[in-house]
């Protein structure tokens, strides 16, 4: 018998009174209007979220938001602004000059404005090395809270996934906020 089993058996033998386990009824926050909540929280964390109107061309919307972007990387279907296929480069270092990356999110979480990105690309560095990040997200794929979100996560073929909420932010002890130090300077979610 292992020491672990011996210790557990001693505890069981010396337990005088056994109590029923309490019922666990975990209820997490829910929102009446998930779309509005997601947009508001996305803006509160320093990002932006916009609704793609019916008949609107996503490429024109992105170009209007980022007119200065020259090196644009994406593998999202329907995006024609792409100047670089991020899966065609050998090294993540080759993504160093990307001004704008456009990726697709799996789902968004309304309580904190984060989006789940399973690794869809050869190099996950694109999510963080780009100057600006656009995430295309189906508005029907919004969940209320992280409890609902974690239930939707399935392991990626490539073994990586990340929740992203707003642009990169860091602050020092003097409370000087720096945006874009460890990732994108800006994040826009386009809800289609």
C-alpha cells in the first residue's frame, strides 16, 4: 500500500461524522442583449467592435478603418486586401513587418469582451506581432460568460488557442499605461 493510500485510509477510519455534499448550483452572469454588452465591453478594454451591416463589403470597412496599413496578412475567406499569406512564410520572424492581421474568431465572451482564437495559422506569432489586429466574428457566436466559453473549447490540431481581449496593455508601478508593448496596438472585432 502506498503512503498516500495509507494516509487516506487513516483519515477515513478516524472520520466520526460524514456530511452530505452541498448542492453546487453555479449560476454565472447572463445578459439580455449579448451583442450590445459585447460591444460595450470591447470598447471598455480599449478595443473596438463594429457590426457589419447587411450588404456592406468587409474589405471596404477594413480599408476605411486602417487606410495606412500596407502589409496585410490574412487567410480568412472573403478577405481580398491580403498582401501576405502568413502561412507561406518559413519563420515567424518573417511576419515582423505586418501592419494588419485579419483572423477569424471562434466565439466571443460578453462578460469581458474576449474572443477565443484557436490556432488556425502556421505561426501563432501573427496574433501578437502585428501592429493592429482585426478579428472577424459571427455575431451568433457570442456567449454570456467564461463558463459557457470554456465548454466550447476543443483542442486545436496545432495545440494552441488564446483568449484575446482588446489591444496589448501593460503598466508599471507608476501606473503609466503602455498600449502595444507586447502585442497589437489596436484590436477591432467585426461582427458579421
